[in-house]
C-alpha cells in the first residue's frame, strides 16, 4: 500500500472523529452569530500577536497581559465562542498527538538538526 493511501486514510479517520464534528458544528454556530464571530476573530488576532511577541522573546508589559486576560474572560462569557474554543482544544489534542506520533517516527533521520545545534556527532 502506498504511503499516500495511508495518509488519506488517516485524514478520513480524523474527519470522522466526534471532536472534528463538534468543532465543525461550533464553527458553523460561531459564524452564524455575527457579533460572536467578530468578537472571536478580534480576540484570536490579538491572541496571535500576543503569543508572537512572547515567542520572539519580548516580554509584554503588565497592561498588555491584563488586557489579554480581560479579553479572554469576555470571550469566555459568550457561550458560542466558549464552546467553540473548548471544541477547538479537544480537536487540537488529537491533532497534536498525531503530529507527535509522526514526528517520533522520523526522529532518527531528523536528529541531524539537533546534533548540529548541540555541536556533536552521534
């Protein structure tokens, strides 16, 4: 069997999970509520900018952190946005597990990059 066939099989299995269906349903509900959707998109943009700042090594000031916490609390008060975020987190767990499993399967051939960073040969 071709590896691509297995990848397509995995994609079909992923789409058949209850977590995928729940996320899809909550996404539809979120998009149908314009106010909730607009609030969510604004929150997500700010969250990504905040996370990008953290990952670049720039520590956000206390006001930015407080603002993100308040925004997160406000989004959490909207039941549709809250349920969407919960469904997204459940689906992300499965998706991340799959990525980890695949990554672990090729660890021996990708180790050249970590060896280079560590300055050694294994």
